[in-house]
């Protein structure tokens, strides 16, 4: 009975949720033709009643006399009435992007006690405004309430956007068009074997299909809004989210490949495409996306790349197949290009592709190339389970043989003997355990393992391509007015015939990079060379000549100088394509425009250099008094020794031995003063970093000498245990001095509140064999106040400081210097008092 009661409660809650969702979905119809104020007022009334809220508040970015428009609805009347501006001032911290701890418990702004509030953006970047709901319930909001609130907020965003820019007639037309489009799209989604979703114009997900939920093992509400980010592989997440935000800003669709987490915790590769849906005024009203599993293709790529002997050949096949699968052509045209590529590069006598028809009972011939190009005949339609092709489709297993003339499954072995056919390879085209077709080829030679691996890769790619193309065509049929989405690329591809010294292929991106007219076709070599910067032309020609002579791949970095004076930085890669006798028949390659990255890197280097120098001077300023005092000692000694010499000379018989000793002392003291000045100048001057062999023990000695007076003034003992025979490392001595001096000064600061007798710094050095590769480790250990929990990581963040007068830059710059040297810098708490800061630098290759 208890189970029945629980079941009944769940059914009632589900019915209430469905009724609430239906009510929320009905809001746009209520809002039709209304202004922003009416829409918000209705939204707040509905939410207060539906969720039994204490109050609901909204702020629109629209303004009256420079102030935002604010609304409030209370569950109970209050005397005097609540002023929206009064509540707005109280809620202001949650109306200014503060979502880190939401929902939160706060004092009740409209009554006694405390309440739970939950803020929602109205628009991706709050361009519409903000919504905050409030309840005294301790469990508010529940997952169902969050779902209802998100849906309501999203519905309000769409209505408010439409109210801003459309009149009543245009709004009704857009809504009717959107409803028709949504219905058509939902019908398509029910037949597409892929992950499908839709989002609002601001990128907030409002729908995912059942396949997505089954794959991730997550309920629908976990995908709503931007929660879907959690299923993306951490290494792919930032890149994809950044690309998605660019697409939302530009209004252009985007394609991407990324890994998604399955419900069992494993990750699989997916090809993801997002395209916008626009109304008659070209305004985006929706985004639609698909995700197709390409894990098998990815694994095939990795396996094929491991076959180094056939790497170049496979790269060409992959490029050709990839190009064919992305052509703006019919499915039949794409598949024809694929089988032509198989015949051309894999020496097939002929190759064919069949696809499973709509009723799943027969395979229909879609493409044929080689010795047979006819599409009719008894092989044009093969029932499932008949002939070799039908068996492959039914059993979902590849069929491979290098003895066609004696194979029992070959229907016409006499034909095979007459045509000298040796081998056959047939592959089922499978997507997520579903057969979508079969690819088969006959050859007059034995098929190697490399060729079979290549065919397996091609079959997987074609299967994914068929599925992707069908999904695209279904979406295009249902959404005829969707704008064609194209992701801009900065990589151009080309093919060059060394025998004729002519380019036989240039991609559109190549023409854009070189700013040449694609209507003129691929340019002559001389024309392209005129675009190469004069200073890079000879070195580039030398790279090309060497690659052609040795028949090898090449890689080159050069600049293009365009007629208007614009300079572009290019990364070029090319590799040869050989025929069977081993002759190079063409070169294929890519040109990548790296101009933006180069300029950004240069700007970053300049900024880092300037910031490093400022920090270096700041660090020197902290010990300037010590340096002045330290200089005063040798200078005073020089004066005293000079006076002593003067005292020895006027006598009857000068004591030359004592005078010589005094003069030697003067020379030593002068050298000491000069060394101190040179160390200060070296750290202060603006000089480029140098990578030179050095021993870190010498760096430690320099820093201890610089800090000796400062440590004496602060009553700090500095002890060093650095073996003189530490291995040599490569580095910039001045920069490493700066890092170590910063750590020593920080250690002194950390002990300012410690008893003077306990102020001790230990600087140690050793070879750390735990590092990979082995490295030299320098540690600075203090007896100070130590590190707070979680502080060891934050200390290295820029502008984070524990000092009242600190800038928070010293440790951040120190870490960047050590990492630029190929090492690492970290902090850790001691077993006793204080903390230890350490860095490791890799050994010089000469070691």
C-alpha cells in the first residue's frame, strides 16, 4: 500500500508539473500583442500563484528617465504597498551577475524572517533584464520548480524581444511561422538517428531529444539552460563553448568535433553542427543542432595514422573522402566521388556503394566507378541476405578475400577468372549498430593490411557521411528558409604537379589568404611567389627545392606581402604523392594563416617583458636600502685603506709591504663595489632574455649577496645548502635571480611577526630524480606564518596578494619565467611552521 501511495504521489506531482508546463507554454498566446510591462506583470502574477512564492521581482533593461523599469508582485498585500525600487536596491547584488552561490538564503525584504531567492537572466547576457523569485520554503527551489522557472524565463525573453522590435501583426506572423517550423522540426527529429536539440536565440537549451538523454543518462532538466556543458570532455569544453558564443554573436552556424560523456563514464567523439532559424525579417528566433557519433571514425583515424609506411597515401585518401563528404552536392554525387577516390588511390578494378532503402529490406545501388559505371542491372537492387552484398548487410560483418576465383560466395567465378580479379573487400556501413548501406570493391591484386585498414576507415567515414547528409537534407526540407551556415576557416589546401610546375587545385580559402581571384583558377607558381615576402622568398624556395630533390615532406614558415602592403604570417605544410614506381606525381598540402596569432603573441611578449621589468624594479626597490648600505661598506674600506697608505708614505722610510697590502685591499673592495653595482644594473636594465648554460648555485650566491644587508636589518638568518657541482641548466641568469630574490624577500616578509631568534631561511639545492625528466631543484624554506587552506594555488594568480601593500604580480611573473624555462614553480606547507617555495629546471642536454 505504501508503494501505491508513493506512486500516486509521483503521478500527482507529474500531473501538476505537466499542467504547470502547459500553463507556462500558453503564456506566449496570452502575451500576444502586449507590451513589455504587460508581459512582465502577467509573468510575475503567474509565477507567484503557480509556485506559491512570497514575491517575484523583475528588472528590465529598458529605462524611463535613465532608470531601469522594475516590477514586483507579493503573495500578500502590504500596507504601505511595496515599492519596486526599494526591493530592487536590496536585491541589487543578485541583479549584477552574482550567480556563484544562487539560490541563497537572505533576510526577507518584504516581511519577517529569511527567504530563499533564485535569480534568472532574461537574455544570454542579461540584455533584456533580470528575474528574481523568492519563497520561505527551505527546499526552494526544487528541480521541477527550476525547470518551470527556466521555461517561464525563456518564454518571457522571447516575448519581450518580440515586443521590442515587432508590431502586433509581425509578432503574430512570426509566432505562427515559429509554431509551424517547430512542428515540422519535431517530426523530423522523430526520424533522425542523432542527438538533436534546440536553443533560444541567446543559446539557452530548451529541448533535447530522447537519444541524448539515453546516451548521457541524464534527465531532461539537466540539459536545460547551459547545464549541457558538464557532459563535454574538459579538454574540449572551453574551445567549444568559445566557438558557440562566437556563433551566437555573429549569427553564423558552427561545426565542431568534440567528446561527450556517456552514462557509463566513457567519452565518445561527436560531430556537432548548430544552425540558426530566422524569421522573415532575418531575425534569429531559434537555434537547432545535431550531434552524430563519429567515435569509430576517430579510432580508425588513429589506427591508420599508426601505419607510417602508408601515411602519405592515406592522408590523400582521407582528404579526398573528407572533401567529398562535405561537398554541397546530392548524396548520390557525394558517394560517386567516394568510389572514384577508392578506385583512383587504392587500385580497385571497380567499387560500389549501396544504401539500405526506407523499408530496410533491400540495398539500392547509389554509386559505381571503375570498369563498371552503369547503375542498372541485377546488382542495382539486392534483397537483404542475398548475394555477398546482402549477406554483409544482414550479418553486419566485413567480408574479405584474396581468392575471389575460388570463393563460394562469388556468384560468377568465371567472370572473375576472365577479368583476372584477385580480391574482394565488402564493408557494412554501420552507424550506432544500424546498417545504412554496404561498400564493396574488387581488385586485380592482393589487398594488404594497410589497404584493408584504409577501407575500414573510409567505410566508417562514408557511413557517418550518409547519416549526416540524410540528417542535413531532412533539416533542409523541413526548414527551407534556414540560412546556410558556414564556419570560416583560416586553412587553405592545394595540390601541385611538379612535372608541369602548375597548381592543379586551390581551395577557396587559399584564394582568400593570398587575395587572388578564384575565377582565374589556381595561379601559376610565379604569381604566387610574387605574393611571398622578398625576405622569405629565397629560404622558402630552398625548402621546396630540397623537398623535391629528396622526395620528402616539408614544413615552412613564411610571410606574404600583399599589394596593399599587408603582411600575413603563413605556416605551410606539403607532402608528396607517389605512383606505383615510386615517382612523385604531385604535392598536396595546406597553408595556415597565423597572422592574428602571431600579432597577439608579439603583443603578449611585449606586455610580459614590460611587466617583468616593472616587477624587477619593484623588487629591487624593496632591497635598495640594503644595496646602498652594502655599497657603503667597500667604499668606506677603500677610503680607510687610502688614508692608511697616505700615512705610510710621508715617513722617513715607507713600509712598502704594508702599503702593498693596503692597496690590494683597496682593489678588492673596489671590485666588490663594482660587482654589486653590476648585479643591480643587470637586474634593472631592459635586456632580452638569454638562454645560456649556468649553475644555479652561482645564482643562489648572487641573490644571497644582494639580500645580505636586508636580512641583517630584518634579523633574518639565511643558510644555504647548495652543492657546487649541481648539473648545468639553460636559462637567463638575470631572470632567475629575479625569481629567487622575490622568493627570499617574500620569505622575509612572511616572518615579520615571528620572534627574531626564530627567523631563519634555508635555501637548498639538489638533483630531483622524481621529475620527468630529472631536474635541478632549488627550495626556499621559511619559518613564517605558513599557508592557509587552498592558498598554495591562488598565490600564483595575477593580482592576488596576502600583503597589505602588495601588487600580486611577483609570484605570477616568477611562475611564468620558470615555465618559460621549461620548469615549474610551486608552494607547499612545512611539517612545522612556515612554508616552502621551490622550482625545478630541466638539466641541460649536455648533462
